[in-house]
């Protein structure tokens, strides 16, 4: 919730997966949660098939898979969604560009693409093309530290 003191978290815990790479957190109350990987671990989230935040409904359980990559000072995780269905779009071609720099990659099966080891700037343009969708472009995208951007395609 929110109050005069800012955001108030009713649940805020840190867990470690250990050697197995998996973790079960029992008895979670239904709500909307953000699961993250601190940069202090030395890793960035390169993809998550359930982009954050995610909602836990009463009586349900969730499985969230994170795909990690070594941490870089500045990175951008882009998820691509269809505006009609809010579904993630796999196989979309994503281009990240600014003056003197261009990188292109294809979204994975989770509808995401990761650009790591890039320069901090507020002058990036994200362009996306995908079969069955209108082309998408957004300029003035900021990358600073571990950044995230959602491209919603028509």
C-alpha cells in the first residue's frame, strides 16, 4: 500500500536458491508481487517468462523462471506485448539505437530480449517489428543501471 511515508510493503523478504537454483515460498497471501534478483548477486535477469510484477490469486500457486546473465553496469530488458491480448510476443525483432550505436536481437520464447553492457543514456530508441503486428518505435528511452522497457504492439 501507499501512505504519507511512501510505499508500505506488507511482505518484503530475501531468499536464496542455494545450489539447486530453485526456491519454494509457502503460504503467500494473494496479491501482486515483484520478484527480483539483486545486482549484488553478480547477475541480471536476462528473461523471465512472467514479467514482473505478477499476481497471485487466491488458492493458486505460481512458478516463475528467471534466466540470468552476468551483471553489467547498464542493461535494458525489453518485453514485447500484443495490445489486443497482452500476450508476450516471441520472435519479434527488437532494435536498440542511439547516436553511434545500434544493436538488434530477437525476443525469446518469453517475449523478451536483453541488451547488456551498454552506455547509460536517455537517448535510446527502441524499435520492434513482429509478424501480425504494426511496427513499434519509442524514442527517448532511458537506460541507467538495470533498466526495463515494455513495448506494446498494435
